[in-house]
């Protein structure tokens, strides 16, 4: 384990206390499989193709997906599939084979959720989502001060900002006096782009910065995202930031890494991210199926593009299991370059020696 100072802070005690287009966060648990009949199978296929043709973000690719699946239907590839889970998996794979879009998926729906589709159920569903987010501490898994006074935030999801803003302020207050900051997104599957903008805001100063737009299939900007001023927590500026990534880092989490890379505000350490930039909406395709359909695309005002399909590449490429130790050692080493205190030099030398040994032990043990 990385050598730590005496206090390790769990975010469970950090504080006392609808987007039409939204990026997907961590997926819910599996839904029980069930047996299909021919009518249901046909309905799922036809409604999925209708939505893909009429609403997928890139019309030409939507047309190509429909054409490819029509050939599969004519070849009777779906005939005889009686497992709902098998149909969802095959349909997802066939659509992604053409689109290469990892956000595009067909999913089973829990029977209770399938029945809860009336307007009066919206409030109950929102409250259920809020409860689930609270159980996960709105994505904030852990905050620590590592050896050498390096801050660390383990962030597992970008929960909606209206729920997670208080946790963000508490976390940033706890790391405000550290010498450098490591933000761990290796297990972060995405979430709310407004929360991304909020977290980026804590790392910048000055006037609001334009981070990103969501653009629909006609090229119209439907949402824009900017940093904020006057935040309740302390800013972390003028000091180095490291962001840890893996192949699991996805969607809004990639957006966070992408924004900081474009702004030259962080050093990315780890693996190339998953490559999902297109925001989605959920649409019914039958009584117990839904399709997660990308109906827009992210667009950076700096690059005029996004990370779809390519992912966000790290500055320091290492296996994900080595990323934390690598970033910690890099942060400590950089501190020694600007340190002029003899007493701190000794402490940094000790921390570096231990961090280097832990990293070498991980490598020798086959990590990654």
C-alpha cells in the first residue's frame, strides 16, 4: 500500500449534511432474463431500427445500421432467439459493429420499472435515483492525504451536481492545503456533465471558461457547459493536478480528463479511456426493453471535436494498477525540484524512497 500520513478521511463523514440529454453513469445491476415470443422479438427489432433511423446523432451511420440489420433480419439471424438477454446482447453487438459507439446499447428493463411509466411516477423515480446516489456518497469514495502532503480524491461517478455539490465542496476543502492533487477516475463510468464542469471549476481561477457543448444531429447547440465562480469550497489552483485513467474510465469521466488536458491543467496517468463521448437518451423499444441512443455529440470549443472512439490518451502511459503509485512518485519528485526547505527535503526523500519501492514491488508482482 502507498505510505500514508496519519489521517485517512472517508467521504462518508465529509459533511453534515433532468437533463433531456445526459451521459450515462455506472450501469444498474442485471435484470432477470425471460422468454421471448416472436411478436415481442419483432417489436424490439422494428422499434430499435426506427429510433436509430430517426434519432441517432449521425444520420448516415443511423441509415447504415438499419441497412446492416435488415440484412441480418433477412438472413433470419434473430429467428429462434427466445432469451430476452440474448436478443439485447446480439442487437447491441450488431449495432455497435457498425457504429463503433459504446454508448449505444439495448437493455432489459425491470418489470416494475416497465410498469412505472406514467407521469405521476416521475417524482418517485427521481427520488429513487437520488437515494441510490446518496448510498454511493454521490460518487466520492475516498479522500486522503498521501505521504509528502499530496491530496487524493477517489471519484467513482459524476453524480448530478444538485446532489453532489456539497460533497465536492467538502472534498476540495480537505485537500486545499496539499502540495499537489491526484484525482482517481480509474473506476468512474461517467455521469452528469454539469458535475464535470463544477469539479473543473475548483481547479481554475478567473473568469468562467467554456468547456464543452452538446450538439444535436442537425448541428445545433442544445447545451453548453462553463466553469463557475463563487464556489462554496476552496479552489485548488497554482499547484499540480494528476488525473488517473483506465480503459474503464468512460463518458463524463472522459470529458473531465479531456477538458483538463485541453486546458493544460492536469497530467493524465494510466491508460487510454473507453472512448464514449456521445450523450444519450433512453427510449422504449417494447414493454421490457429500452435502447440507450446517442442523440447528440460533445464538442470542445478548443478542439472542435471530442474523444468518441479514440478515448483520451494519458501523458504518462502505465497499466491502471500502477497509475496511483506512478502519479504519487511523479508528484513527489516534482516537489523536490522547487523545494528549498532542508527539513522538507528530508521528508520528501523518505517519501520518494518508499513510493519508489512500492511501485517496484507492484511491478515485480505482475501488476497490470
